[in-house]
C-alpha cells in the first residue's frame, strides 16, 4: 500500500485502542502538521509506522498528563517527537509559558526520553533535512539499525555505507553530495568505488546509474560499531 492507505490504517488502528481523553486527543490533536510530518518526513525516511505512537500520553511534571505529538518506543528507548509551528500561539507566549515548556522538556529528558523537535516550516519546505535527522536517530539509538564498519574504506565511504544502511530508499549522488558536503561529481566517484567493491549495487539507471542501494551481503562482511 502507499502512504495514504497506510496512514488511514495507522490512525484507525490507534483510534480502536483508545477511549476517553486519549481518543479525543487523537481526534483533535493529530492534525495537518502531524500528517504532513508523516507524509513528507517519516514515511520517505522509514517506510512504515511500526513503534510510532501519535498523541502519546505521558505523566506531566505537575502530576497531570500531557500528550506528545509522537513517541517512538522500541527496545527500551523512547523518543519524543514534537512539531513546532511559529504561529500566533508561539509568538504570544508569556515568559512563564516559555519557561514552562523548557521545564517540561527537561523532565522528559530526566525521565529517560530522547527529545527531537522539528519546525513546521522545515517539515513543509525542507523535508529531506528532517528525514536525515530521523534516519540518524534511528541509526544511533536502536541496536538493529546501528552502523557497521568495513575495513579499508575512507571516512567518506564509511559514511555513505551507513547512509545506505539506514535509508530504505536508494541513495542518489545528490543525496551523497548533500550528506558529505562534496560536489556531485566526487559523490559519484565515491558511489562508483563502493559499487566496484560490491558494497553498493545499482538501483536505478543502466548506462548512467542514478541511484544505489546497499548490497544484501554487505552487512555480513562488516562489524557493528
């Protein structure tokens, strides 16, 4: 299924598991910004919604409760994901409200949460940058996705191998150039070198390869970092 079908099934599944205030918050709190994040950032970066909970309830530091935009809970690690819009509510927040938000985030961290925040404008206008953050935190904090090392590769080649391992979509020379901060031409040279070593394989294009993906056997020849 594509995004829209998976998204409808995802929201419906969580709605069926909730009642009362938790169901109301899902219906009212999960809106345009949250759906846009899933469509433009999470789905292209991850390809599924496993372990991702919308409008997730946590105990508040004032002995009440609050709801996170999303919580990614897996293998004992918990990531709070918030989408922040620079709208009238944010601009007009009082000093007390601003301080309260910081204290709330501090308490999440002290309770063992990782906290990742995205600006709505970045989700809308710079989704690729947000996708990279998602891929990086999954790669860093979840054991099954930890990067691995193959001896004899340069630092640039190691980084491209990690990018291919974390990214469910084929990586292009433009992706590689943006990740490393190098020219497209040099990125193509690095990708070609990895393909010659059977670490990457072509995923698009024949005469001129437009994208690469990780070779299925590449992990077997590497060691986890």
